[in-house]
């Protein structure tokens, strides 16, 4: 009888050991399958990360292009405003004409001629009052010796273009930006 109890206990112990071993083996198999699944997901996520990085680089390149295009567009429209402002100022100056005008960045150099130094001084004052230019300086002014019969003064003026355009305190900016309330609307020009 004791031998039977020992044999039964041994069989029971073996059954418990087999059950524990089988459950741990099943857990190890499940964990290995889960590790393989996570490694596959990791590989997919690394590929997606590479794609996202490529898209970020493309986005940065496109943003730089858009910024360049916007800057070119701004410079293009700013050039028309600059020419209009200079043309309006020159047309109000008496006995003065420009022979060349060069724009580099935010600076403009104007070379021209005038019948008197007072005309040059009035032109500089008009440029300053326009609000479109700041730091207007005359770099050179001399009498033209090529034609002795007519007194002509050659000049070179450098000015810095105001970053914000004409200021609201300038009289030209007020009249240009605020049309008269009583004036009827002008018809559109054809052509």
C-alpha cells in the first residue's frame, strides 16, 4: 500500500510538472510570436519614419521655394511702386531729370542733371517727404562743363527705401491713399 501511495504521488507530481512545463512552453511560444509581431511592426514603423523624413525634406524644399517665389513677387510689385514714387517726385521737381537709377537690395542710386542746385535740393526734400525713402544723401554734385552755354549740374543721390513703404504722416501718402469723399469714382481706363 505505501508503494502504491508513493507511485500515485510520483505520477501526480509528474502530471503537475508536465502541466507546469506545458503552460510555460505555451507562454514562451506566445511571447516568441509576439516578439516576431513587434519586430515586424518595428520594421514597418522604421520604413514609415524614413518616408516621413523624406516628406519633411520635400516640405522644407517646397517651403523655401514658396518663400523665394513670395519674395520675388514682393520685389516685383515693390519695383512698380518704387518707379511710380520716383516718377511722381521727379515730375514735381522743376528743371530736373534722371539719367539712370540703380536698385541694390534696399538702396537706390539716382544719377541725373538739373538746371540749378536748388532743384536738386528741392528734389531731395521731396524724396524725404514722400515717406517712401529714408536716409536720402547727395553723394556728388558738380557743374557739367560739356556745354558752356547752358548751366547744368550733374548729381548722384543715394537713398534707402523705407521698409514699410510710405509713412502715413507724409502728405503725398495721405492724398494717394485716401481719395476725396466728395469726388465721384473715376471710370476704369481702357487698354
